[in-house]
C-alpha cells in the first residue's frame, strides 16, 4: 500500500503523470510541454524589468536624455524623484553620519514601496546579480551537477547583515559598498567599470560549484534586509488550487527558496492558508510558470480563497 500524495491527502484526484523528480532541467521540460511564453512568462518579464532598470540609467550617457542619474544605491529620477537604498542609509546611520534630507526622503520612498508591495521583489525583479545566480543554476543543470553542495543555514544571511552594519559602525564608513556584488555589477554595466568584477565572478562560481543558489538564498545581506522590510507586504503567491497538485515537485525544483512553498502547498498544519507568507519568498513567479496544474497564482496576503474541500459539519443538539 503506497502513501498518499499531498494532493490525495487534501482530497483531490491527481492526474497520473510521470514522476519528474529525476529530471534536472525543469525549464526545458516545461518549455516543450507548454511553449516558451507559458512556461517562462514571469522569467521573461523579470528579465525585461531588470533590463529596464538599467536602461533608465543608460539613456543619459548614450542619448543625452537623463531619466535616472546615479546608481541603485542613490539616484534622482527625472530630476525630481529621489530614490535611496534604505540599507545604505542604515549603514550611514550606523557609521555615525546623518544623511541629507533628499537621501532620507528617497530612502523612505523605497522602503515604503517594498514594505507595501513585496520586499524580496527587489531580488527577483531589480537586482543585477539575479541573472548571474540564475545563470549559475542553469549551468549546474546543464553540467548535471545534482548535489546541493555546502548549504549554509538560511539564518546566515541575517548574521552577514549584522556584520555589515557592525563594520559600518566600527569603521565609520559604508564599507559594504566596496565589495557589494550588486553595486559592482551595476557599475560594470552602466559605467563600464570592470574593477571588482572578480567578486561577481566569485558569486557565480560559488553558486556553481560550492552551494546550490548559495549566495541569494543563504548569504546576501541585501536580500535579508529587504525580506525584513517586506515581511508584511501585500503582494503574495497563493497555492490556491493546491488540491490539484500532482506531486511532481517541479515548483520545488525551480524555486530559489523552496522551503517557503511547503506550508501553503501541503496545508499543514491542517487548514493552513494557501498564501506563501514567508518573507524569504522573492515573488519571482517561477512556481506559476512551471506548474502544469495551475496550482499557483499572484494575489494579496488577505486572500482567503482555496480549493480545499469544505470540512464536514456535524450538527449540534441546538441546531437540530
């Protein structure tokens, strides 16, 4: 007698499909099954978003039309909208430097946006290192590297974040920006500055041969910071149709933070919300892309919908 699948435990009758756990390249498999757009729509939209962010800074140097001036750490958009990385502001304060008024306003705008929308959306939809780590993951699949390698505890990124702030306090400088792979990658693309690119290459090699999705999921202090900022954000992914899950595990294979899926998809403890509520979720949408059963969708954190069968109600003596 075989154990019931998660879908069967929830009362669904899953389709009989081959178990895909052994298939490493889920992207290629889903592209063949569903077509390029259906299997990669959110991946494509994320790449367009990341390219658009860079393009806003390139219009000035290339065409003389200055839409955004500065860097991802601090910029002025259309000469009227200041935007400042709140983590950089936190480092300045830790270092004992009081930011200028525009920097404070810009930091408040950015922090409020990610606090309302989704903190780690920054990682999936803006960060220029995300394509680097995604490329490392894709290369692992092509090379047939199945082992996860060394996996730091997921809490390690918060330790690194604490060290970043402690270093700023001890040195009186924003020391992290000297080695921040995000800053280095951005400057290389926009300004052609190649100094420090060895750090970006190091992130790629770390994810490729040392730890599967090691940098973004376990070490990056920027992702840790934005996860804290957006811990109560509105934009969420929901396993609303979880009774249709056929236990193929493809969503776990593509998710950069697979531990966030389990509570929503499995409905454990009994009756748990289908909302992926964990602050580690990057709202990248890859689980939506690869799911043949359309289990997942974007929604808001207060969405109560689910396909779970309604529990049977036992009449009470008063009701009878």
